[in-house]
């Protein structure tokens, strides 16, 4: 991370438009001492200010402020998604092992307490199932499956909706860049039609530069946003599949333990 920040700082401070001026000696001129050339050099080279990348972006018009805010929001979303859209936040091996052991012991209240303490998505699904089971001991397995599917669908929709924000950024950023491009072109043609003499060519080139910088900035935000959207969308689908598999495992164990509880009195009557 430190290396990445140092590279970004170096890129921001690097001159974007470096201009050099060379002078050639006139025929028949005699060579001058190096000390005299060094003192005369500042007067021969024009004072041209080289813009850095940051200065160029700030001078590209008001649309760049919106693009900058959108880029900050995009980076924040990526960091949050990297920390939250992961297997440990959806299905953890520790919780599944605990749930398997408690279900085999038919300790539903203990599993409900464990589910309340955990924040994984599978813990919320198990909590809904056990809440319904403890309140309705004679519930049909089909009803339990409907409860699990409803909660699982809610978790899956939440994951998909969160990832969609990256796709929205990927579509909005190029459109904002296009807006800045249009404004720069309008400014360029306005300068071209004005009666400003040779100054209009300077304003024309400035407007075209602003248009191109806005286009580049919009694409520089939109392309990574779509790439991260594809990455997190595939990751979310994988986690949803693991959540479905874990929920099916819990429902199978719960149905098995309920079936054993229902058959136990019958076996005792047969023996008597």
C-alpha cells in the first residue's frame, strides 16, 4: 500500500506537459566560455510553466469536481466490498461446525443463542428457521423450507443490490466525462468565433484540452468500476450458492432430527 501511494504521489507531481527550448548558434559566432553561457541561458529560455497532472485535472472545468467525488466514492465502495463480500461474512466454517453439532444433539435453543451472537448470513437464516420451529413444533418441513428460501432470497438481493452500485458508477462516469467534453468543445468554438485575434487560438487549444481531459477522466473511472463490478458480481453469486448449500444442509439435519423425535414414541409403544 505504501508503494502504491508513493507511485500515485509521484505521478501527480510529474509534469504532464514538459517543454524544452533549444537554441542554435549563428554562423560565424565565436564560442563563449561555459560560465558566460550559464549566466546567459536563463535569458534565452522562455519562462514556460509546466503543468502537473493534478493542475491539469483541476483546470479542466467544474465537471472534474463531480468526477473526483465519484472516484472517491468508487474507491470507498471497493474497500468496503473487499471487507464485507467474503466467505466469512456469508458462510463461516466455524458456525457450520457448531450448528451441525448442536442440531445432532437437538439443542435448538443453544443453536438459536449461537445464531444471535454471529453476524453471518447463514446465522440469520438459521435464526429465522429456529424461531419458527420453536414457536411451531409441529411445523411441516415445507414451511421451514419456505422460511429459509425467503430469508436466503433477501440476503441474495441485498448482495446483488450492493454490487450494482459499481455498475451505476461505471455508466455515470463516462457520461459525466462526455458532458465535460461537450462543454469544452462549446468553449472552443466560442473562442474560435470571437474576434480576439491570435488569442483565440490559445483559447481554442485550452477548450480542446479540457474536453479531452474530461473524456479521459470519465473513462479512467468507468472502466475500473465495470471491472470491479464483474469481479464482485461473480464473487457474490458464488457466495449465494454456498449459502444455499449450507441452508439445505441445515434443513436436512433439522428434518432428520425431527423425524427421529417423531419415531421414538412409536418404537417405545411397539416394545411395550
